[in-house]
C-alpha cells in the first residue's frame, strides 16, 4: 500500500468519538509515541512554545471530568492530554535554539549560522518581549507600519498576535497527536468545553500559560460517533486562483 493510501486511511479513520469502550485500555506506549510524534510538528520559528500535560494520576483524571463539564468523552476517556501554550517560555526557547546553532559552529560561522544567531539572539526578543507600559508593542507596530510601506512585511504587533501564533503551533501539534492515535488503532476527541481557569489551577500552570485544547483518548464506540461525517462542499471552501 502506498504512503498516500495509508495516509488516506488514517484521515478517514480519524473521527471525534465522544464515548469510549470502558473495557479496553489504551497502553501508555501509544500515548508516548503519539506525543513524540507531536513534538515533530511544524511550529513558528521552531520556538516550540507548547507543553503537553499527560494526565496519568487517576485522582486528577477523575477531577477532569468535572473540569470538562461532564462531557462523555472526558467521563469515558482512558487517557487525557492537555495541550498548553507556553508563550511565557520564549526566552528559554530562543536561547535553546541559539545554543543549538552555536554547538554546530566549528571555526568561523557560515552565512546561515550567522543569520540563525541573529534571528534567535535579536529578532525573537524583539518579537516576543513585552513590558507593562507597552513600549515594545509600540516599537513592533511602528516597525511593521514603516517597513510595510516599502515591501511586504509580517505584521506582528501586540499580545494578540503572539497568542494567535502560539495557539496555531500548539493546534498543529494536537492534530499530529490525533492522527497518530488514529494510526495506532484508537480514537480521540478534542474538547474545547472546559473551565480554563480551573484547569490551569489543577495543573499548577503559571499565568502565562493558556489551555489550547484537551484531548480524550480511548477505543471508540459506535455510540460515540454522532452520525455520518459531512463537510461543506469543496468548491465553497477552496478558492482556486
């Protein structure tokens, strides 16, 4: 079977299942492999401003049923993973990338290495640094405005732009996770219905962290699939130019 056929099978298999078989466990190895694959997901500037909280403690897992508003997916899940954005870790992740590039330098850095060091040493701090007076936000907006007058330029200003960026990256990782779960022969359900404040408190997350989504995993049941899958037609969502 071709890679394309294999992928098509995984895509067709992946459905949001909201009720899992209580008699079938999901081995930890399945979750671990899927999280390892999630780490390989594309993300903005390789900053990897994400964190995957794997809920293994039975007491905490039971608590999450209420935190997920008593959804069936949470009640019947054999495994739970919380996908978290960590914009607050930008300094550590920029430094990590910077040091990775430095480790690969032997003698005089080449052009690509110089660009990489500048990117993580200068541009990432400019992109993510913030202060209570909004000075760096103003600098970014002014820079984007004036540079954008001369040529195409990425418009990256305040906190909202940063949040969108890190949530997009985290969602890509979550999708990789769900596709991996499908490839492993199990089902998943991404949940947006949860009390984000209480989830952060339960996980003892810092103020700068945000919950992207919570994914329930188990062996799906027929009752867990709410009818056939249907989508808006191709020609209504795809614009060929």
